[in-house]
């Protein structure tokens, strides 16, 4: 299975679970891993690779967002307004995003 957009079988728009906090939890996890390896191993080349990786991920996310906006229209745009690209912090009592 490839990471990214499945244009042939996009399925339903998922907004619940971890996707209620992050629109890109897989990319978030991979980015944290890439950035976190540098301080552990202390090699400058790993920091450079993490920065390159982050730039690539930003490109992939923006590409996916265009596809999702075209595919799901206002439902995706509403979701994108409610949930952060990387992470959404909510205070106690904030309204929860309802899964569709």
C-alpha cells in the first residue's frame, strides 16, 4: 500500500478519531520521527535530511488538500477550518467535531 492519495478508491472523508485532532496524523508522526532522530544521534546530516523530508511532506500535504477539496467540497473545507493541518489543541468544553 502506498502512502498518499488513492485517486481510484478515495472512500469516505474521515474526520473522527485521530483525524479529529490532525488532518495529517501519518505525516505528523513521520515528521516527528525524522526530526527526533537528529537530537538522539547528533548527526548534522540527519537534521538536513529531516528538513528535506519536511519540505517534501509539505508538498504532499498541499497536493492532498487540493484533491480532498475537489473530491469532498464544502465538507472538507469545513473540516479543514475545524482541524489543524498538523495538530489541533482544544480546551476543555470546546465543541467536538462530529464524524460524518
